[in-house]
C-alpha cells in the first residue's frame, strides 16, 4: 500500500468515525424526543378525559338548572292562578 492510499484510508476512516458519532448522538436525541412526545400524548389524553368529565358535569348542572326553572315557572303560574282566583272571589262578594 503506498502513501496516497494510506492518506485516503485515514481520511475515509475519520469521516466514517465522524458520521458514526453524529448518528449515535442523533439516535439518542431522537429516542429522548419520542419519550417526551409520549409524555405529552399521555398528558393530552388525560386532559381530554377530564374535559369530557367536566362537560358531563356541566350537562348535568344545566339539566338540573332547567328542571329548576320549569319547577319555578310552574310554581309562579300556580301562584298567579291562585291570586287571580282570590281576586275574582273578592270582586264577586
């Protein structure tokens, strides 16, 4: 092997070593990124599930509020009818 071949061999070996080191660092960073993405996904999923629970609670509260409004409306109409009946009886006397 002559001197030119040895120089080319050293250059190629150095380039290979550099690319291997860069590749290993890249893979380590990629694995860390995937782990972080998984944590974010799990957190987002739990937030979505909690949001579903909140929506269900709001639906229940709204339903109960509408039932209370209906009961209030019925009570008001009953009281108004009772008052008007009492007024008619007083005017008839």
